[in-house]
């Protein structure tokens, strides 16, 4: 598990929980429950990092903030 901050919130528009990683622009996932959104977000983080490495893009260091539920 990475130490990136993950913010989880309910989206009325999507009718799902959204998990966002502010330190990785565009990195987010959704799920029917907060735990499902978190699990899907871990996959999204892996894909984000793999893509950044593939294209030799800078990868932000995790700030190590806490997990937040909104």
C-alpha cells in the first residue's frame, strides 16, 4: 500500500463513493462502498505510477498524510 493521501467522498452525480489521490493528478476511482472505492484506488495508483515510469514522468513523493473520509 502506498502512502499517498486518499480522500473518499460520496458523489450524488455518480451515485458512488469516489476515492481521489490529490498528489497524483487525475488519479481516482469509485465504488459502491468506501472500502471498494479504496481498493479500486490502489489499482488506479499502480496504473498511474506504471504509466509515469513508462513515459519517464516525475513521480511525486508521498507526503504521508492520513486517510480521510468526507
